[in-house]
């Protein structure tokens, strides 16, 4: 049976594009929500999931950070996907016809200035490709969508404007999730990231103390995100991405110090850094 990879969206979504670029040999499975994509992996119906974590223009996908603590999955990789948005309308439409534009909130944010320049009314949808499909079905020349060039071909839409994003070089970072824990062998000529979540103790300077071990052991923190913890009002929960492999001595020592000042420390995974060419 062919292995599969789940993503949120419909056919032609940027997440499907990322799946095909990173894992061209896998069958892609479209899901209505991020939760469904992750749940299918947890149930064993799909092998892995490709989930967007953040975008270089619009920032983090907040919903994912709320779902990560609840999931029973491991991060086995990351993938960076270049994003180039197109403004799409029905066949025969022009920029002068368009009054409304629909897309995923992240895509709308990435094209915010260009939307304002055209005085368009923005409408949030569940995903980019789904918004484009809806425009094709309705057939209204006043309605447009922000999606990929691939979607234009799939739903036979007019490309009214290419490179519609505000900032060129727009990139989305994805997590690759699996029920199977996999840590690549530690090699000195490779670069790795270790991701984890933890909750600080409800004491003064708890975060400062929890993270102090990374500084004293010369370990670089690539990213830190905070959100309400699982124990209401008893401390914040943090997601951190660390530059290094869990088997390296400096990182092991730093994690020992973290465990002393934090609670509910959970390793999400160690994986190779993805280099966008």
C-alpha cells in the first residue's frame, strides 16, 4: 500500500504543494482542518502530516501552537516552502471588476497592502485553494481569490495578478509529524534542531532560570513562543527550537538545567535543518 501524507486544505493548496515537493513519492490526503490531518496520523490512517508553523511575512500559525501540546505526535522534520500568491478571478474578469477577495487569513495578511491598494473587501476562508474553488463555482466577476498558480489551472481561473504578496521571498515553515519517533544519527557535518515544550514553575524569575542553562553551555535558542499553559493561571507554557542535536553534550547539560526549573518538559523531536535553495 502506498504511503501517504496529510495536509489541511483542498487540492492545489500550498500545503499540498509542500507535500509534493518534500515527499513526491507519497500519496497526498486533503483534510478540512489541521486537527483532522494530525488526528488521521495519530489513528494510523495516514503515515505523516505536513503542518504549517509560521510564515516569514505573516508570522506564526497560532492554531498550531495550541494543538501541539494536545497531540501525541513527534516532529521528524521541517520543510521550508517558497510561497508566491496569485490574484485569481473567473474567466473573462479584470482587475476593475473585482470588489471582494477571499483566502486563508495567513494569505490575506501576506497580501494586505496590495489588497488595500485595490480597495478590495477581504473575506477569510479555511484555505487558499478552497477559496479559489468557491470563486470558480459561484462564477461572479466581482469575487476573487488569493491562491497558487497551480490552483488557477485546476479550477480554470484567470490570473489577474501574479506575485501578489507584499514582500517577495515569502516562505512558510512546516513541521513533519509522525507517530513514530525518529532521531537522525548525530553527525558533526550536519545541522540539527531540537524542539520541545515545557511549563515554568510558578516562582520568581522562573523563565530566566529555566533558560539559563542554554546560555552557560553555549547553546543557541532559535525560537521561543509562549502561550497559556495546561494548568490554568499557574504558569505559562513555552515552545522552543534549539540549535543542536539532543545527543550533543552541551545540549544535554542545558536540558538537565531546564528540567530542574521547569515542569512538564516534553521533547517534540530532533531533526535536520532544512535548507531552502
